[in-house]
C-alpha cells in the first residue's frame, strides 16, 4: 500500500517538527497511552498533565469520535486516567466494526468559543491537490464537501497567501484572515514536502493570538520513506479500527520490505475456515471477490498475495506463516486453503511451489489434525514441474490436495473448495512447446495436432512458419488517424541489466517472424560500454549496452520505446531524462513503489510532451505479432498457447499485469485472439488511464471488441461509463471491476496493488 493512515499522535509530532516556525500555530502537546503505559513515567515526562485541564480520546483511526461519545473534555488528570482505564482493552462497536480500544491520546484542553472553530483539509488526486476550508468547524460541521470553499493547486505549483485569501477565507473576519492564510500556506508546503496524501484538521481553533490544532487525521505516502525518513522519524502504521495488528502481519511486512518481491498479509478473521495463499495482486482480489460472492465473507480468514518472483525461501516463510495461523485453532467443519494464482509472467512457479511444499511437509501432522483440504490452481513459467511437485507431496504426505493448471478457470477452485461445485476428474493438460527455439529444434518433424506451430522451417525471415487457421490477415493500410503504440518495426531501448526480459522479448520477436530483434540496445549506468550475447532462435546476436542514455539515443534514432526496469529509487530520474528525447513516444515503467507525488509530476510532463506512459507497477503490454514489453505474456509456451504470435481483433486494458495473462488465455480460447493488451499498472496514479487506451481502441478499425478489467480504488471506471452514455464508445465493451468484496469487510482492507483501496463509497 502507498497511502497509509497514521495515528493522531504521529501526525502532530511530524507537524511539531516540520511546520514553518513563522506561523501562529502553537506546538501540539500530547501524551500517548496504551496497555503498557506506566502512568508515573507519563506524568514525569509530561508534568502539565497534573496542572492543566485535559482532553482524552482514543487514537485508533476512528472517525467522528465526538459524535460517538469517545472524547472526555475539560477534565483533570485523575478523571482522564479513570476514563481511559474504564475503556482500555474493552470491546467497542463502531458501525459494523468491533474492536478493542488500545491506544489513547491526552492533550491540554484549549478554552475557546464556537465561532473560533474552523475546518481545513488537504487531499491529493491525479491532477492537483485540493484545499478545503470552512469557517465553521467542530463535531457538527455536517457535509463538508457541500459547505467548504475549495482551492485546487496544480501539480508542481505553490499556493500563495493571496490565493488563500481570495478563494478560501471570504467568510472569515478580516482580523484573522492574514493569520490563517499564512498558516495554510505553511501547512500546504509541509504537506507537499513530506509526501502527505491526506491531512484534515477539525477543529482548527483560531483565537485572536494563536492557532491550535485540536483533532487531526492524516495519511502519508509510505513509499516515500527513503526520502522522508529523517523528517518523519520512525513510523508505526496502525491497523484500521476493528482489526488487530498481528505479529505474523508484521513479520510478512518486514519480509516484504527486505525483498524485491511483493509479500502481503492481512488477517481478517483468525477463526475463519477459508484461507488463501494467492500469487498476484490482481488474482488475490479476484479470489477474495469470488469467495464473498459464494457467501464466504464471514469465514474468510485472511487476505494476502505473493508476487514479483519471490525466492523459494521467501515463499517457504510466507507459506509457513499462513499454515501456523491456520493450525492454531480447530474448526468443526475443517478448513480449506486456496493456493491460487493466474498465469505468471516471470515468476518461477516450480521454485515458489518448492517453498510451499517444504512448509506443507513441516506442518503435515497439524494439517491432518485440523482437517485442512488444499486446492491449487496455477500456471506460468515451469508450472508443470510445480504442479507435479504439489501432486506428489499430496500423495506422499496423504494430505488432500486438488491440483489444477491453466485448463481450469482461475476461480473455479473456489467453487470446489466451498462445496458449490463438484470437483472434476483430472483434466487433460494441453502442451505447447517452443523446441524450435533450441539448436536442432527446427529439424523436428513431430507435430502436435492442437498446436498452430506446424513445422520449424524458415520463412526467409529466420522465423518459424505458423499455421494460418483462424489467423486474420494483417491489414497493410489503416484508415485510422491514431498511430498505434507498437508495430512490427517497433524498436525499444531497455534501461537496466535485465537480460532475462530482453531474451524473452527476442524469443517473442522470433516467433512473430520479425526480421530483426525489437531491442535496439540496453542502458546501464553502472558499467562501461560493451555488448551482450543473446539468442535469435538458435543463432547468436550481440546487443550493445551503453553507460549513458545520450549515447543510446544518438546511435539508435529509430528506437521510440523505452522499457524502464530502474528501481523505485531511480525510476523517476531515469524517466525524466528519457522525456528529454523527442524520439521516445512510449515509456513503460516497471518498478513498483514510486512515490505518488513523483508519479504525478511524470504524468504532467509526459502529457506536455505527448508521450504515452505505461505504469508504474506494471509488467507492460504487448501487440501480438509485433512487439511485447519485457516479461509480458510469460514464457514461450504460454505465448504459443494464447496465440500471441499473431494478432486477433480483441483489445484489452487491465490494471493487473498478472491478470493480463489470464485475459490472453481466455480471449484466445473464445475469440480470434488479442489485437493489443496493456496493463496500466497497479499504482494509484497510472501514467495512462483506462480511457486513454479505450479511446485508442475505439479509433482503430482493426479492433472489433474491447475488454476492460477494472479494480476498486480510483474513479477512472466512471469516466468509461460516461463515455458509453455519450456514445463516445460504440464498440462492444466487456468490463469487470474487481474488488467489490471491499464493501463486505467490516474494516478497510488494502489490496495487493497500491491503488487498490476504496477510500470513499464512490471508489
């Protein structure tokens, strides 16, 4: 998750240390209380507790505490202590969420009149930051969106006191306008510099002599930790009210922080009987949706996902953690573990499954004791070996395990696990090979009747001949004024020493019968200029590597795509550098975890230069028969099976990279195939939106149908609905928005993608 809520105490501490000193804001004084607090030490550290009138309240991300009767106002130390102790560790029902009150905050009571209360809020969205202000604050403020005055500050611009005075403070007494304007300008500057994504103060008390911050709610962009650590300090992110923070969650979060892979775990109901261990951010949301659709929301024990090619050891640690949780309490009906996933792009399925098998072996006795049944569905690189290992361990350990591959739809195992569908006999596995890529492979005479690759002879371009059945001939001319992102002649520059991804691109080029590789060169600033050896079919080719991007651009003028594999720390700078070269029309940013403010600046600059940005946090995209980005489409057997070596007439756009492979699979089975597919990325602010690509698809006469895989979080799907109403989209559109299960959970859940969280009912 990118935007994370922080406690009121943490927010006020950050403001105390970082708000510009020239404002009239008084530093916040507060004392935090939890189950481990020693009251004697608390008084020694905060002597004002014994001498001043106090306010006590829970500090657990609870909204409308005043309306809920959870604020003790104008009290002394002994009464505040008694009030807290009466509630500390006790259950509290708030809406649908039930949880224990564990953290409180005590502050000095600030005497003030009702007309001295105001409201201020700053929040971020794709194109600007919005500042809301209302001259009346407090618990009875009502509908802020309808009442408050609003000022939008475009990305990269500062706000001035004049703008604040003119747009927000028209109903404030003239004597206080200057003081408030200075404060809001300083608050906004801190908001931007410290990567806040949301900051609300209600009430903000403005007296004749000073400004006091009473109640505060805030979120920060946790991915900016490497930039803001010194200013933030050590931050502990509290769980939403109604959900305890478990040590197992902290352990997985620590593993995630130390790994280039993604490892997420949220415990929803420790006593539940339905547990999941899902590969992929998008897949994990779809599995949660399906479980809830089958009526399993109350029994769903956890949400989590692992992706990004975790090692065997990391997968073992993840599986061991889930199995340890599953085997702590027995369930009268037994338990089920759904080990699902889509068709992986680059994760070695066999390696990850070896980690899972090690954990299963370790927990064999407890698995049998707790009557746990396991359902597996997975595909991707080396998946046959992975599924074989799982099947064998089930037989050896006598654990009930049902195993399925890509021939079974991804969510089918949920119906089997919950008893809603009968479990079929083992289905026939379809095999597609890419032996023709190996030396001697093109001489093989064996032909699988189900394969479209019918022989390995060369067609003059050094690529295999592909059967013409169900293949739409490529149009030689187009009446569309929209230039496609990719063509058979697209050339790309790859930033980063990603030899595996480059080889994957070359293998794809070869089976698409391109005359030459799509990768022009690599850029890697941490080495000198040299050349790397790759395979073009069974021949060897050398591709140059440059230390400087300038050299790559000047020597390869025909390259118009940059595939950026830079890490989250350097992806922004390398993309900014790329945008200085007009020859680049498309940039794919693979990295996950780029701070949102940086992404928004990239979007602004890319729009100015009319450059298409795919990502961040994406696997990329592809145009069958022409070009693919990095690891998109997975291994060669999947590319052949999904017929991605030639174009169809269905175009799709998805947030999830892993689910794009499922779309490739489904579309190839039910239509004439994929024409183009783009995974825009799982971050909150993708470089291009659903509408950007859908309108391209609408304008391209070669595309006959559009598929959209949306996701909870953001409001881009509403733009698609409006376009449909206005008849801007006239082609058939098949759309599915995943994450609808969010409304069934009693507390907020952050799904696998950073942008996949419903922050409002509309989202």
